[in-house]
């Protein structure tokens, strides 16, 4: 049986890598998670500009082509040094980022995920929004 992959665009913060990957494996029923990192990605996606955004999309496409990933998780988190805003603002930015990415990657299911702190070294990922390929207009 071939391995199943998801792709995750998330923060460089090492504290959230394992909890987010575990969430993806459990909730998306995948074996592996290809990870693209950017400091404060929920904010960065809206401010990278066309060239920077194209570079991120190219990385996601590698995962899609090489590993058959059909889902992209874009994830932010509380206590982010690259995007130090309140959780509500992270959620707003994640919804905006998911919409922007869906326009560029209309063939992928896109899930915006926020990892809130639930204690020391404890992170609780929650779905902020989800966009399925059929929901994207051509």
C-alpha cells in the first residue's frame, strides 16, 4: 500500500512541529507530513508579495507531485515570535491565508489550523476553516 501524505505550511517554531504533525496524521489519516516553514506563516502569506508567495506555492507543489498530497494544512500558533498577535487575529489571518492559498492551489483541500497553548509544552490544534476543492470557484 502506498504511503499517504499531507503537506503543512507552518511556523519555524520547533515547539509546535510534533503536535501539528500528530494532529495531521490522526485527523487526516496520513502516514507522513511534508513540512514547509515560515516565521508566522498566517501573517506572512498576506505580506510576502507575489514572488514570495509563488516560492511557497512551488514548495507545496513539490509535495503534491512527489508524494501525491491532496491536502494543505496552513497552521499558526499562540505565542508566536514571528507573528505576536492575539489568537483572534491569528484566526482572522488564517481564514484570509486559506482563501488566498485556495485561489492559487484550487486542486487541494486546505485546512487552516491554530495551535493554542493549553499549558507548558502543551498545544491544542483546532480547525479555524476548511476549503475543499469543490468549494473553490474557477
